[in-house]
C-alpha cells in the first residue's frame, strides 16, 4: 500500500509539472507572438513597367501582364488593397531598373543578364556549373535567391541605387548553343563566334576558347544567316520560339549560364512610404512567384526538349567528362565575378552553396572562403 501511495503521489507531481510547463510555454508564446499587421484604410496604386523585350508570351514576361499571375498574387496577399497600373514597355531592357531607381516608375522587372555590367552581384546564378542542370537547378536557385540572408544582402546592395528586390522570374537556363556546327567536345569551342548575353556569359565563352560577340536579339537571325556569328547562346525555349529550331542544324547543350532570370523591383522611397501590410503582401507575392517559376521551368524543360527532338535540328549532349573538363576552366570566370561583384560577392556564394549542387560547387566553395 505504501508503495502504491508513493506511486500515486509521484504521478500527481508529474502531472502538475507537465501542466506548469505547458502553462509556461503558452504564456511565453502569447507574450512573444507577433500581432497581425493592421490593414490600412486606403488602397494604393503603384505604376509597374511590364518589360517585354523577350516577347509577351515568354515565361519571363507573361506573369507580369495585366491580370497575370504576379498581379493575382499581389491582389491575394494585400486583400486587393494594392493596385498595379501596368504599363507595357514604358522602359526597355537596358533601362527598366534605372527608371525604377530614380522614381520614373514605381515598380517593374529587370533582366539580370542585361544589367550585369552595373549590378553583377545579382547574376550569381549565371556562374557556370554553380547550380544543377534544369529543372533541379531552378529550384536550387529560387531557394538561394529567397534565403533571408540573401534578401538582406540584396537590400544592402540595391538601396544606394534606389530600388529594392522583391523576387524574380526565371526562364530555362541559357545553356543551348544554336548553330550549324555540333559542339560536342571542349575542343569544338575553339574559334567559334558565339552571340553572348551579359558579362558572365561572355567571360565563360572566352574561357572555353570561343569568340563571344555582343548583338541585340533583333539581329541574331540575320547574323546567323550572314555568318557574322556561328552560333547563338540562348535557352531551348527562346531559341525555339525565335525560329532558331528551323534555322540551325544543331542545338548543343552546355552549362554556359545555369540561370537566366529577371528580378522584380520597387523604388526604395515608395517602399519606405508603404504601410507594413502592403510591404508584407508584396514580399509574399514576390516569394511565391519566384518558387512557382521553378515548376514552370521543369515543365518547359520537358516540352521544349521534345519539340527540338521532333524537329530537323539535332540535339547535341556532350559527354559528362567533357563537361567536367569545361568546368575546370571556370576559375577565371568566378574570379572576375568576385572582382566585379563588390564586397558581398563571397557572402552571396556562401549562401548559394547551401542550395547549389552543380558541377562547379567544389571550385566555388574553395574560392568563396
């Protein structure tokens, strides 16, 4: 009986202790819980530059059309209180972010490769072999881009220029070399004149032995027909949409630019003046779109590969050993990116390495120390 009484007593004490712990945990949670952001009384309208240089139907552009996915998400997360006044092509490929930064327009998108001369840090996804081949690399890059530490870096990096990054949209990787010569080995790059896009891609092609040439996309078909260039470096999707699938004998797949993206930006002064409820909603919209685009890339990778395979254009896939040899030549590319990207370069690479699984990660890890 004595043992039984002691056992009951211990049981009661245990239950009391559990209840006290639960009560303490609930009290702590209630005390430290963040109150919901109060909704403002008045709606706000923000002008938005819909930059359509890649074509209205391109996945980099389509989500930002009037009534498109981005506007839908903004409406959802702000309870319809933020209205987007979307203006098509008010500012072009090379001017959009500068117009946002100086206040000529409140918000908009900006092609990252087109802005690499001014904002190279944002092109961390363009480092060859950093992220995996599509579609996995798209998911890796999206999570790296949205990492809280990365978003804090974007804030420090872009505030002096007058804009804040909210998220991004991503297209298929810029990994296809469209031309009339099959580029199946590293040696095949030697002397080939290739139309390049952006600083990182240009340096990459030079490191592989090619001769990169800068041309506007409006000139590429004519340049290819005249022999001004031997190949065009662009994505499977954009090359197919532009008709390169009919003009070229070969589409050679190399990890030249793992990620080709646009970022979504808002003018800093406008942002600073927004109600916290609006800020929270815009950040949620930007983050969700960024993640959704990776799934779009996955579907595009399947459909555009099938499209090319069903055409007269031959899809060329190099041996893994050749890709490995090419990636071993990327140290100058990474070094130039670090030299031009400024004081946050190594930090961005270190954050990206938490998510990246591409063939150059070991070299990048070594150079990011």
